């Protein structure tokens, strides 16, 4: 096999990311198609794994490889659309998981700032090169949270500012923290933490504020604006309020240290009514009880009834001999009184045919196949398997 020479990337053309992992190494190859549609390598990186990282599951090692590549080659990830070329369904599923806690959540938060998509690999050569070079990892120790030198001028154009909204509350012997990170109006990452130690309301608010700062820093955010409804935390952070509670001193000191980690930092007070997302998260934490260290909660928008969503899964093919079709047609055409009187016990509910039984109970009318299936189920429940 002839190894291709690395080439400079072409602007406005997507980059292809190939991963290579084993128990002791992670590596990544950035490639790009040339004018003839042939993939040409652009850059390759590798890193030796040590200690606990050698025991990561395969999918987590692959995710670690993506994070390492995104930080070492941050200038490429910011300036180009990047396609992750993999056949692994586990990796794709991992990248789509909602972000809650643990190292996976930190990695996914970091990757959320990039235009990263997943696709099926087209060329065997690029993956083979990545696998081969992964056998010879470099001995460098590149911290995963270090900045990448800007080798490409176009990366200077990107000045992303993230927005963090926080809220905290406390009850007897515990507290709750809600944090929401916004990149764009349509992108929000929600985090909820239960504090299993005694704390005051002000302490919970500081916990929420610092949680947002720490999460943003782990993501590599450099320009940050923070909004909270705690006037005390905001004003003490701005140094316009003096510190009177000794228990809050460590929090203010840590907040000042975290501010220095960002290139630009701004904090503002907002009324509680304009901080509802974080406020609701904190309130939710006081209402739920679960075992273990975390619980998976996903909230999605549904623009139509669950009936419409499930109807497609149970759609029965209607044949011309279906006994329900003539009745449907009469009801939908609003025929004469005589015909409607004969069908007075039938009605349509969202396209489904029902018959009103004695006592006013509506019974759904079924087709022949479904009727046979239900009869078998009833026979089995009544007489058991024969």
C-alpha cells in the first residue's frame, strides 16, 4: 500500500475523521476528498493510554479519541464541517445521548460546540492508515484541557460566547442545583444536581453558579456570560456587595478563580420570571427520588397527539372487501337521513370507526385480521395454550 502525503485542507469542503483505538492507544486521522473524489490525509494524531484509561470500554475510548482530536486540532474543527466516519452503532448512540453527569457528559458537552456529523466510511484506505499509525503512538503528554495553537488563521474568526443560567434552592439537609448552558437560541444543555449535604439557599445558589462555570470551562468555552436570579451571588461576584457570611467565603474565592479561566466574563442579575428553565430544574430536583448517583431524564417536544404517532405503527392495510369501508364512506359523505338513521350507532373518531353499544359505551370496530388475532388472544387467556 502506498501511503499518501499529507495535504493542506481546502476551504468549504468537509473534513473526514477516522478513529483508531486499542487498549493502549487512541488515534485519529483527518482526511479530505480531492477533486477526483479520492480521500487524501490532512493530519494524524495519536496518544498512549495509561492507568485507568486502558480499562475504558471500546465506545468510551472512541469518544475519548474524538475529544482528543477536537482539542489537538481545534482550529480544523472550528473552521470546517467534520464528518465522523464509523460503522460502530455504539459510538453513534453514545454521541446522541442526553448529557447528565460523569466523564461521558463532559466529553459530549465539549463536542457540542462543533459541527460534527456521523457517516459511513467510504474508503478502506483512510481507516487502514489510521489503524496502522495507531500502533506507533507518540510519547507526548498533551493535557485534554489545553488550548490548541492556532495554526490556521481562519480559526481566529471564531469568537463563540456561551450563556449560562443558574438557580439553586435548599430544603432540610439537602439542596438542588439547576444549570442551563446556551450556545444558540435553539441549543440548550440542561443539568440538574441534587446536593446530598446541608446547605443554605445562598450556598445552593453559589453551588449552581460554580457548577455552570466549571462545566463551561470543561467544554473549552472562552467567552462566557452568566445570568442568575440571586442578587447576592451576582453582586458579590461583581464585588459590589461585601461578604458577611463566613460560610460563603470559599465560594466567592473559587468564583473569582474560575472567572480568570475565561478570556471574557460577564455576570448579570435577572428576575426569577426570566430564569424559569433553571428555576424549574432546581424545583424538579426536590421532587424526584432515585437510586444510585444519576437518573436519565429526557424532555422532548411533541407536535401531535400520541394517537397520531402510534397510528402509523398499527395501520392495517384496508382492502376493498373491508366491511368498515362502506360505513365510513356514508358517514364522511353526510348522506341522507335514511342512511344516517340506519348507521346511527356508528361514529368516526380521528378516522377510526366506533359503534355505540347499549349503555353508551364506544367499541372500536376492527378488521378481519385484527379480529382473528384478538379471538386467539382471548382463547389463550381463557383456555390456555392447546
